[in-house]
C-alpha cells in the first residue's frame, strides 16, 4: 500500500490503541510503516498535526449526529468515544488545542441554537461544554489508570462515579441553555 496521509493516520491510531500516546513517535510510526521518518513529513507536517488527524478520525461519527440527538446525548457520545481509547483524553486535549472546532463542537452549537441561543452564545457555550468534557474525560481516564496501577489483582476496578459526575456537569452547563 503506498504511503499516504490516511495510511499514516491509521497506523498512528493502531499504535495509540496498542501502546498509548507516549509511544506514538514519528520514528516508531516510520518503523511500523517500513519507511524513513522523513517520508512521513511529506504527508503530515508534524506529530501534533498527526495527532489532531487521529483525533478527528475518532470523532468523525460525531460530526453529523441524528437531528433528534440532544446536546447532552452528543456530549455523552463524546465521552463514550474517547474513554475506551488508551490516553484518549490526553489525545483530545492536544487535538482541541490545535483545532477547537473538531466534532462535536459544530453540531453541539447547532443543538444549542435550536434551544434559542444566538449563534454567538451557542458557539461560546459549545466551547465551554467541550472544555468541561475534555477536562472531565482526561481526569477520569487518568484516575482510572492510576487506580488500575495501584490495585491488587483481587480487587475490582475503582468506580469513582465518573459517569454520574459527567452527567451532572452536563446537566448544570446545559440547564442554562434551556
């Protein structure tokens, strides 16, 4: 298969899932694809842009949600998409730092406008909700990893109420937009 941006992004996503964010390096990716590291830069300008493209690929299903999907449900879908991915929260922090309008932000803004907010207010609220979600998901994921590293094999996972806290945060932030 010829080297292309989609091939590179797909390989980076595989490395992320298997090894985590810290092991997604341009050298390792080049080795995985059996090319020299310089060949990657012809298709992706740098590692940060590569990570943003990986995040966009993960979030693509949130770009065009069903019209019946509420803002809260859209944000729950974001959490469900990111939590199972090793270092997914940290990946999204990087990606949204580079492109704050990744999915689901545009659809979220539309849902908030449908509740009567002006476009400017809806855009601002969508970005506030994303910042909440990014922090909440990254904190939940990192706490889960920390607890897993500290648990003995006989203990079950530590359930810190991540979903309940997330839902309550969404409720509070979206309540004002009703």
